[in-house]
């Protein structure tokens, strides 16, 4: 049950692209308990991480039907910084397809004033989408953070730094 009334139905893409710590399941591999296109074989006993997870498409009807993850090949989640867009690794260019690419750009434009980022994740590679650029950040490790260089609210450069270096 969700607030939006949407249901996962035949989508199981988060069970592939998301990491599940409790199961030591890495990103971008099918969970051993998933029957792709059908659902979870241990649904009643699935980990808390899975119980609490809902992608943005599931909970937000502002996102069009075409964003359904098994159709778009993109799983959207939010972080403290903004929107994260994870590509099905079998379709690494899914985010460049229309209408998705244009909508990502529109969100980057509306997010700029709010300091909300749009980050596309393909495998371990990340791309920061801004109104004017796409910053290919390469492989961003779990201990690394995206550092944006701003002029006003406009992002003029983006790099990656170790989280531990930023804390110093
Ligand atoms: S990606 Fe979203 S719609 Fe698809 S199974 Fe996961 S929560 Fe449901
Ligand atoms: S345990 Fe079930 S819900 Fe959780 S990732 Fe695996 S298949 Fe998906």
C-alpha cells in the first residue's frame, strides 16, 4: 500500500539496482530472493531495508506513468542532496533517452535555486546533471563525496573528494 495508490506490480528493479546491507547484496545484481518481474520470494520475511524502501515513482504521482522503473529502466530515490537516478546496468543509456533526459534537465533547472542536485548513477559511475552541463564524475566510491563549485546558485564545476578529507 502506498499513498499514491500505485503498486509495484510487475516491477522488481530495485531488487537489482539497490544494495541490501542485511543480505550483503551488492548494487546492480539481482537479489537471490527476487523472481524478476514477479516479486520477492521471502516477502513476509524480507529485511527491514526492503520493507521501508519505496522508489519515487511508487510514492509520487507527479512522476508520469512512463517513469515506472521497469519501463524507464531508472529507479529514482531521494537523498539529503536531491534526486538520485539509478540506471538498470543492462540499459546504461536509459537516462539519455527521451522524454527522460529532458525531464531530468528540467528537474536540474528547478532544483538549482533550491540547492537540490540531480545525480545519475550507472554502475559505480556518477554524472551530475545541471541546467547547463553534465559532469561525468567517473567512479565515485562509497567513501567519496561530490564537491560542487558554485557561482551564486550555478554549478560551474564538480569534482570528487574523499569524505574523510572534507571533514578535516
Ligand atoms: S523500483 Fe519502485 S516500483 Fe519497482 S519494485 Fe522497486 S519500489 Fe516498486
Ligand atoms: S529480499 Fe525481497 S524485497 Fe528485498 S531485495 Fe531481495 S527480493 Fe527484493
